[in-house]
């Protein structure tokens, strides 16, 4: 839908009583007649003169001002000129019994007055003019909001640290990964709220982007927020925006990430780190699709798809009173568990080759692959940092490798991520426990022999044909 069509749809759905109309007249009987005629059509406030009208404008945002021209002290046209300094967006209508057309025409041409109506006014005509004035105000306000949103989204994209995502990095053919991608394919076109759960480094943001680009919202914004990276006070402003002067340092109005993502997708990463006070406001957005900026009173409605992610146990946080149960159910409409790399080890060789090819271009090295020993070491590692750790390790290996093949010597595992021993399977799975012990011994022998299968067979006390059989059995060939 184009901008003009969206604007027309918005104006067609206007509730005229939702916008304030200020009526200014020094004669009480005229104000009473106005209230009697239009009380059911508009949200009316009245003032008994120009000075009283200016006072009313200080505390309230009106869409329309209807003012009589002939008033003692401050005439209607002078009042509207001063009102425009306070509320420049308000649409002004002047009621007059006089025919000084040159003054009135100048006022209309200069923009001070939208329309003038001669007294005595006709209720149908005046009602129509007020409705048109409200629609003019609403259209201008929406247009300004869209311009501000576009400007700030452009700024967000320029300043964003996000990388261009290569969906080729959804590499692998393991049953675990295929199951995840099938879930993504099913949910992407629906618009449902998605919760991605899994350890750090498993590719949750990549999947969130895959959901967005395979949805009807593909051409609209994709906006990411890391809930763990911002302090609670800053996070609320970042999500919902703030008004000028709402707190120290708020020197201008700021559009929040939810407004930036309007008609698109917002990705709330590390949702488990969302402070409880912000959780309440997020729950309202999910339920009502509306919110107010920090320090503001204007209710802002948005159409946003929410995809969130966490590596935390939200159910345990609910029991501890750290996460709202009602918010959890709103976020958990379509949960997807993203498996850790150790649960899809068969994808490690393909991922490794993919990253070698990727960083060959980045580093300028002519590396064509990995040795069998290096692949065996990668396969046997538990990957506490998941795919992200594998990528970082291979980028380092590419820099260290002077030849065409990455070997074990080029693999430098971070001390904090030293390969942990796999948990011993429970007693009821003795065959599985024995197979895991055998697999670990094979990996250790290959590492010690630097990939020499003959030396590994001798160290294990078996012949080479038996070794080859065992390596094939455990996918270590």
C-alpha cells in the first residue's frame, strides 16, 4: 500500500471525538449554544476570551481552535496569531459577523486561519468545516511522524553495527538443523510472534533475519535491539522513544525502535535480560499494539512483528519472580529451539569448509582446506561457543596458516573455551557410554599422532583396518 493510500485509509478511520476542539467566545450564551449543538460530535473545551484561551493552550494539545472575531481585549484574529506561536500545528477557524474581506483573506493566505465562517453560522456547514479541520490536523501530524520515522530509521541504519547477513551461513544438513529450518519456513509467512531459544553463538539472529526476509514484511524495516547491552532507563527510551525534556539529556524528541519497525519486524535479542519495569510496557505493546513515548501523552499505534531470542531459562526466571508469566506466553507463541553445535557435529566439517572459503577472500590466503587431523580435532571438540566460536577459531587459523592446508598446529582454542569432557551418559545407557569412551580415545590418539592413522593404530593396539572401521563408524574418517 502506497503512502497516499495509507493516509487515505487512516483519515477514513478517524474518530473525530478523539481530537480536542477549543471554542473561544466572550459571550456565555454563544458558548452554550456551541456546546448544545456539537457536544455529541466533538471533544469540546471552551474559553471566555482570548487570554483564557491562551491559558488553555499551555496545558492541552488541541487539533482545532474555533474563535469569535469580536472580543474585548484580544480580538479573535490577534488571539489566533498568538495561539499559533504556542500551537503551530493547530488548525484555526474564525467566526465573524463582519465583512472586512481583505483582512480575512490575508489571514487565510498567511496560514493563520484555515477557514472563516460568517455569523450566524449554520450547524451543518460549521460541523463539516470542523471535521475537515480535524482531518487536516491528523494528516499533518501523521505526515510529520512518518518523516521523522524515516529520518531516524535512516540514521539507525547508518549507525547500526549489524553486519550484512549471508544466509549461506545457515550451513549444514544435520537432522537438527533441518528441523529448525523447517520450522522457520513454516512460521515466516504467518506473522506470528516467535521465540528463538538456544545457547549463545548458535545463530539466533541469523534465523530471525531469515524469518523476516521470508515474510510479507520483507520490504519493511528489520530492527534489532540487544536488551542486555543497555541500562534499564536507556532501554525504555530506546524501545519506545522519548519526548524533548522528558529527562536530563533529552534535548530533542526521539523515535523509538518500535516506531522505526512499524509495518516491519523487531528482533528483541537477549529478552531474558529485559528489566521487569520494561516488561510491563512491552506486554502492552504485544497486547494492544500501542504505547506512549517516555515523558509523552500521545498514544502511538504500531503494526510490528516481534521475534525475540534468549539463552536463559525463562521458566526458572518466572518461578524466581524475575520474568512475567503473562509476557512469556505472549512471546512464546511459536518457540523454536536452536540446537548447540555439539548436538549437530555432523555439520562441523561443512561449516569449517564454508568459513575457510569465506576468510580466504578476507585474509588473502590461498588456503584450500583442512587436514584430516584438523577436521578430527574440530569434530571432537564440544564447542561451548557454538558456531561463532568455530568461525573465530578458523579466522585465526587462516592467519596462522602459511601453506594451503590448515593443520592441528593452526587451531588455537581459547583457554576459557578449553574442550570440556562430555558428560558421562546415565547408567541406563551403558552401550552409549562405551561408544562415547571409544570415540574419545580415537580422537585423542589421532591428536597425539598428529593425524597419522598408522601411529594412532599402534598407540591403540589395533590394526589399521580396525582403526578405519572405527573411524568410519563414528564419522571421524
